[in-house]
C-alpha cells in the first residue's frame, strides 16, 4: 500500500528534483542511523512526501552532506536531513511492522515473519517514543482487517480508517497547523487506500481475496468512476494543503500532490488497456 505519492519528474524543475532526491537520500540515512540497514529496507516514497511537507512547514535547521551509496557507487550523493526526516523514519518502521504482521496473519508468509522479527526491537523502541500514535495506527489497521473479513463494500468506511492513519502521521505536534495537517493527511490516506485497491482488483478477483471494488470492476464506467472518486479525495486533501503557510519547496510539493500522484493511476490504466487489446 506504499509508493503512490511520488513526483512527476518530467514536470519538475531540475533544482526541485535534486532537492527531492536529497530528502529521499536523507530519509534513507535517517533509517540507517536510527534503525540500521534493516531499517533502510522500509524506505518508501509516501513518507518522504510527509517528511518534505513537515520540513517545509516548520523550516528546521538541516544537515546537508555527501555520502557514497552502495546503490550508486560511481558518484557521491547529496543528503539532506533533519528532525522531521528522523520522525518519518520512525513512522516507516511502524507502518512496515504492522504491514508485515498483516502479511503473516493473512498469508502466513515466512519472509514477512522473518523480517518482522528483525524489526521487532526497532518497533518496540519507536512504540515507547510514540505510544499514542502506535495505538491509533494499530486500532485503525485492526478496523480495516475486521471490515475486510466482513467483505465490506462501503468505500468511505474502509478507506476512512487508512485516512486516519495517514492523518495521525502527518500531525507532528499539537499546534495551530494540527487540524489542516490532519485533514490533508486524512484525504490523502483515503486516496492511497483506494488507488491501491484499484490497482489490485483484478488480482484479488483471481485470488478470491478481499477488494472493495470487486462488484464494481465489471461496470462499463469503472475506471472513470474510480478516477472521479480519487479526484475528490485529492481535491479535499489539496484544499487543506493550500491552507498551510508553505514557502520552501512549495512547487515541489505541488508537483507531487497535483501531478505526481496521478502517474501511477495512468500507468495502471495503460496496462489494463494493453492487456485488453
């Protein structure tokens, strides 16, 4: 359920793309420093967006330096990190741990079981730092699991729980920005849940596993209806995004929330059209 909140690279200025990469590498380094190399395996684009958003909103003092990355051995990489990238690195651990727990429960996956065990100490350490956030995320994931077991087809109800998860992550502290961050994250989370279901619907039908779009998939206007639903979620999310007093990196963030998030949707559509023809 990760990897949908990305940039639209062709529409992004070079300086903004470079900044995006610096933050992404910064999140990777935060994961390494706080949780070791196993932590780096949890890296995802969605929480990189949250890290950039919080960094832009609160404008902290940042560390910028160069590293040699094993994935890019022929040239040094510029890294940009701060306390908010450290925070989202912790959130990465929470989400990944619970995702692995879900995989073990649903599929009894040995791979997930092993990785979950590797992350257990890191998860417990993060839980001690953010007990309320962990409880909130666990509660809503449990509710999603219950609804999935009941084969709930209420899109608003089931996606709403993941909305509350992303909302909780987007709120770093109790201040004047809390409500707008919460609402922005809530609708973004609903978008992520729904586009993930949109992408997986064919495979879930074949496997006879849960998907809230199962009964709608054969409708003539399925893709069009899904687009309008997703558009509504992002429209609401961007409304609260624009209420935040962002100056730094605002064009980069707008590229993601207005354009980048649709790149995966277009890829899914294109793939389905190719398969049909």
